[in-house]
């Protein structure tokens, strides 16, 4: 048996020394005082341990209550947000589907009118005989002799002349056109 890391021999030695120092009358009185001190020390340590345990339990309860209230609030926020987003998504989806249906209906109407117009045009072209022969001569070739050659040469002159730009169309000479162009900018 070890008490305070002392064996039985050490304990007997301490008791013999205490008997010699304090004497046989005072030794029981000292033992009683030592027992009371140890008992009060144990009671005080039990009180401190009990108070610490109670404080820890109260703190744990407060943390658990806070955790539960935050979890409940967060769950409520998540559920509310999810419901609102679902409603908004459903409404937007419904509006989008309606718009798609309307566009499809308009496209179908346009396709039907194009088809009917195409069918009518095809029917008209089939009923009307061709008025021009397949190889119709141009205006210049259709004119006899000299008039035909004059028309062709006038046409060639018009296509060979360079473009004169805005200066000649306004009645000004081409020499003054660059100066006027600088003022226009």
C-alpha cells in the first residue's frame, strides 16, 4: 500500500518521529486536526468540481440552444428561398413557354401564307403563256442599221467615262473640288 508515494516502512518512521517530537498526549490531537483539514480540503475540491461541472453543463446547454435556434432559422431561410425560387422559376418557365407557343403560331401563320402565295404564284405562271421568246434581242440590236450602231456607241461612251464625283454634279469644275472637299471635313 502506497500513500503519497510512501511505503509502509516510511510511514512507520514518520509516525515514530512524530511521537518523539509531539509526545503521546498531543499526537491524537494533531491527527484529528490533520483529518479535519484533509476532509475540508476534499469538500472544497468537490464544491469547485461541482460548480465547474454545473457551469460547463449550462454553457453546453446554451450552445445547444443557440445551435438549435440557428439551425431552425437557417432551415427556414433555405426553405423560404427555395420555395420563392421555385415559384419564380415556374412563373418564368410558364411565361417562356407561352412566348414560345406564340412565336411558333406566328411562324406557322407566316409559313402558311408563304406557302399559299407560292402556290398562287406557281399557278399563275403555269396559266400565263410566255410572252417573250427565249432569245429576245436587246434594244440596240432590234433597231435597224445606223440607229443601232449609234445607240451602241453612245452606250460605250457612257460606260468608258470616269466618275466625276460631287463637284460636277453641283456645277463646279473638277479643279476646285479638292479645296471644297477640305472644307467639308
